[in-house]
C-alpha cells in the first residue's frame, strides 16, 4: 500500500474517531462501493463481503431491482406519515401477509423497534385475551439472546457490555437457558403470568448457535399447551438466510423441500427486519394473525416512518428478488457445500475446532481462549486476502455472505479462508 493510498482510508477512519461516538469497533477497512457479493475500499481493492451487514444484504449489494424501487418511489412520494393513507402501504401489506402467510403486518423500521412492537403486542394480548392481571405479564427470553439495543431489550440481555450502567431495567422478563426444553416447561408449568416466549431460531450474535433438532417444535407445542405466544425473532435468520424462507419455516411459501433441519413451526408473532429491504433502507415488521393483532387500536403504537411508501416499494422489490432468484434454495445448497469444504480443512487443523450453521449463516469456532484476539487477527488477515468477516462473541467468526453468490465464488472464498487459516496454524 502506498503512502497516498493509506491516506484515503486513514482520513476516513480519523474523522469517525474524532466526530463519531465510539459505539462500534469496526475492522479497519473503508468501503465506498458494493455490487452483488463484492465491496470495494476507497483505494479500489475488491473484497468478498462475508458479513452482508449482519444479513441485511441477503439480496447482494445494490441489487438493480431494489435500487430502481428506491429511485422510483422516492421521486414520486416518500413520506406521508400514517396520518393519511398512501397508495403503497395496503398493497405492500397484502403482499407481505401472503408471502409469509399471516393475517396482518405492523410495519416498523429497525429490528429493535420490531422486537419492541412484538413485546407490546404480546403483553396487550395477554391482558385482553388471556386475562392476566394488570402489569403482571411476564415474557420468557433466552440466555445469550440478541434482540437489539433499546432500554427494554437490553434489560433482558445478559451481555454486561450491552447492559452495564444503562439501568434501571424494564421488569417482566424471565431468562432461561437456550435450547433447553425442560427449562421452558419448568417456567410455564409454575408461572401463570407468562404471556410469551421470545426466541431466535438460531442465536446469531451469540455465535450462530443452532438448537437441537425438534427444540422449536417442542417449544411451540408447550406454548400452545400453556396459552403463551411463541414469538420468533427472525431479524437475522429470516428471509432465506438459513436455506429456507424462514428458519422456523412453518407453512411458508418456500418451495425448497430438501432443506436442512426439521423445524416446521408457525410462530404466533414473527419479527422481521434486516433483509426485508435488502439493505437499501431500514424496513422491519411484525406479523401475526387477526386474533392477536386485533388488540392493537389507533394510538396504541406507531412510527412516523413505519410503512412509508419508499419502505413499501423497497421491501416488495427485495422480497420479490428472494423469491424470483430462489435465494433460499441457493443458500441451502451453498451452505452445505461451505460446511463440507470447511470440515475437510478442520480435519487437517488444530486452529479451528468446528464449523456450524444453517444455509449461509455459519460460524467457525477458533480453538483458543475466549478472550484471545486470534479471531480478530484472522479477520484482519482475511481482509488482506480479500474477504471481509467479523468476530462475534468469544473466539468465533461468523460467515454470512450475500445469498446471490455462485458456487464458483463460494469455492473461491473457501480457498481464501483455508489459505488464511493455514497461514495462522
Ligand atoms: C440485528 C438484530 C436485531 C436488531 O436489529 P436492528 O435493526 O439493529 O435494530 C434484533 N434481533 C436480531 C436477532 C438481530 O440479529
């Protein structure tokens, strides 16, 4: 890298350091262009994106169909607020409801807002339909969850970095071990005030933890038995990422019969975000059937930007891309290939202890202590070798490329990853 080249990246990094709050610790690479599975830095170096903005860019960077939708709608009508009707929202809501097979959508913007929406919806349902006493509703959550950054959400996180000195915390949550069906039954059978069970079908931020087979089905069955709402946070796992339209799949419109895993669960409340817009715009939403969503009345909840015409146009285009380009099927096929190739490497290596995941949401676990910086150093070297990934909690590296990847590109990435790991061992 020449001195001049160093300057462009360093300038951008220095500005962020000086004028931006230090709420992230980015990998030092400054991007200014993206197309499909690739991004470019300000010096013109090309990389495979193996994070996809935490699975927001499942459809690939700057997908022409999604970009066209942003352009067209922002030139026509961008925002009305919900004080008036607009001609985009209704058709969009119909499309999303038919796509995911629910009666109603409550449109929001970010994932955390959608989680908040689901929690409010669940509580109100519990008071008005289940008949719980005022302020008594409790919602079960899982240890090591990640549901976003709002005050209520971090109240039931157990990540000290996310929580410490942000109290006082919101009451009404019970934490149980993830992937432990007995722990769930124990709470449900002993506590009459449980309104819902909030769960990630695969724990993404925690390090791509895939629950044991049948866990989600059994959890849903228990929720039914105790009249408790099963709330799936599919902000990261949803929209084709795990090789099916939804990680809970359920009665979804995914045609992919050969996909992995057996969960076939329809959540009572489904939370979506991230890839709903393919990364072009913040779009999230909560889906539920009428008997639940009907508790929401005018004034109970809202958002100035939620369901705006640009969001409606963008999300429609983004979901059409997922369907038309068969991204769930591609993620399923390439994910199997990825894990089998990485497993071949693992047999020869001491450095990586395992690869796990579903579809193209995968992680490798580095065989080193949790507080070592090996995963970070590997990500730095992957960057040098043309592939961008980021460590998650512990010594774990998540691999989540855009789902528009081809098999040849994936094999190219596998060779970059294994070559880099070999440099380390
Ligand atoms: C990213 C994420 C969220 C929060 O989404 P934001 O858009 O960042 O607020 C919530 N739940 C899960 C599972 C996520 O991965």
